[in-house]
C-alpha cells in the first residue's frame, strides 16, 4: 500500500458564505494558479480564474494578501 504524504498542495485563501451558498478561492501552492469554488444548496462547481487575456490568474503575495505555506 502506498504511503500518502500530507503536502497541503491546495490552500484556501478566501471564503465568503451565506445561508445556503459558499464561494471560496483556492491556490495551488506549486503553481500559484487560483481556482474559484462555488456551492449553492447541494450543487457546486470549480473553475480556474483567468485574467483579461485568458491566462490563469496567479496568486501574488502582497502585504495584505492571505498567507499560505
């Protein structure tokens, strides 16, 4: 049986929740690419965030940005 490493490849940097909805931004710590997860009731979806040119939106570390490892 293969041993699983705890790598925390994806980390949540933003969460906004309502009564039955939830929106989260997740970052791939290896590539810096950001993903949006949105759920409403019993359904949800995940998509890559892109800039105005259609390229993946990268997480930038700024003084006011949430930190991840």
